[in-house]
C-alpha cells in the first residue's frame, strides 16, 4: 500500500513539474488547513495539507490529512478547486481519495469467546469532501481561506467469532463479523494558501 502511495505521489510530482516548466503562467501552491468536523457523533478535528499546481481560476493537487472523527484515519486525496466571482475570491472544491485506517489503541474492540479473546481490525475506505469558501487576500499570491463543506469517510471493522455447537454434530465454527461505518460530517475549515 505504501509503495503504491509513493509511486502515485512521485508520478504526480513529475507531471506537475513538467507542466509548470512547459507553461510559465502555471504556479505552485501549498494549502495547510485545520478543520472542525461535526456529525452525529460529536465535534472533532482534522489537520490537512494539500499542494499542487494552479493556473488562472483552476487548481489541481494532492493532499493528506489526519482525521480524528470517531476513528482516527489518514485521508489521502486528490484536490480540485475553482475560483469564481469578483477578484476570484470565492472558490469551490472537491477532494476525493482513500481513507487509510490508523485507529488509536483505545478504538480497537476486544471480543471474548470460549477459549480466549481477539481484537478487532480496521480496513481502509474512501474519503470525499465538497464545499465552498472565501479567500481573504493578504498579498498578491498568499491568502487566508475559510470554507464550509460536507465530508464523508468510510472505514470497516472486523473480528472473528467462534461458535461451539452443543448439539450434534458438536462442531466448532469460526466466522468473521464485519461492520462498515460511514461518517457524514459538516466541515468548517480555516487555512492559509501559500
């Protein structure tokens, strides 16, 4: 999984560098942000950074985040943006990618059965985020951004259970139980576009 992520990142950066050299009007950007996420669970936080290339009103990049909502995870995503309005101060964005499970030790569940116990495991899911925002320009290129959006992440939790039949044929069966989680949240973000 990590080799694939590094390969995709390397190919993306190579493409970005080639495009930037081919067209001088293309520029690079870096966009660190913090977010408050609110859904049916509780209010939680997210720290993210994205970067890529920008040309006129459009930008494309990749990003990574640490998402603490319910079950900690690391979203890895493609980030698409377009600016509009007077002075291109308003923008809309779409982020889509993979949600990599990185649960805290306290977020794992232990299941007891005859003969012992086992701990749950988490599987990766998907990540999406869509919204609108406003850029408060402080300089020609840099700006403070504020946005509101709808964010969704999925993750799966599984564990094995053992069932002992106390009637003929007195067999022992082991099977996997899987729970799929979908977390829908409202995201309020504050960032600096460099």
